[in-house]
């Protein structure tokens, strides 16, 4: 996804934008679900090709083909989710909530210098600080990084119609949360 030097081996945070395909092991996905989140990339959404084709016609999103190790269980696409530049959360309020939940707010990686907030479910986060730059996208990612250990992820927001379409494709794995009333 990010090339051999495109992510921190200490904390798992990418150091540049994705430029290659997400590679998955085929043994873990048989049969291929209509929509899923890889169990190690919490800010990534994958779609079976026919679902991706349909959603690509209806929504503003960028897709990239998934690469497979081993036998290919089917054609799949990854939604490439753009990172917004303006902060989503008030840093002081985020610090308070993270400390309340985990006893510490987060940590700066000694190797790459990226600050990662401790992981929290969306319901525990402070209110969103919306920005105009969000208007042109149906799916976006926060500039804030979260995680612990070697896992790093961004918060992801999906506009309601796209979220409902993804949930309809795989209601077992996806649930909608009304974080934004504006669609």
C-alpha cells in the first residue's frame, strides 16, 4: 500500500499517501464478502467488484483493486479514503476523553514523530468540528491518528446514503451511526 519505506515499522503509521494496492491473503476471505474491513486496517473498506462497480456509479469515491496472496477468491476493490487537512476534534477535549478512558492521552512515536491518540470508539470521541472541505466527498478520514502498539488508524466518516448501501451489502459487519446529521 505504501511501499517498503512508506510506513513506520515502529508504530504502523503511514508516512505518505497510499500508492499501491492493499494485499490480502485469500485464505482469510472465502467466500468473498460483499463489503468488509480488513482486520488489521481499521480505516479501510473493501468491496466485492460488483458492489464496488454499483457504488462507484452512485457516489464520489476512489477505488483501487485489491491484490491477493495465494488464490484469488474473487475480484475486490478498496475504497481509497482521502485524509482531510483540518482537525476533526478539539485537542484538549480529546486529551481529556482519552485520559479518562485509558489513563493517558496517547503517545508520540520515537521513530517517526507522529502523535497517536489512544484508540476510542466513535461514541467516546468529542463532537466533530466540521469543515467546508468535507463537502466534496462521500467518505473521508480524519487527520488525527489513533492506535496503540503497531496499529495506527484514522477515524472514518461515510455519508449516510453510502453508509446505508455498504451496510445493505453486509449488514452483519457494518452498522450505521448518525455522527453527522448533514448528508
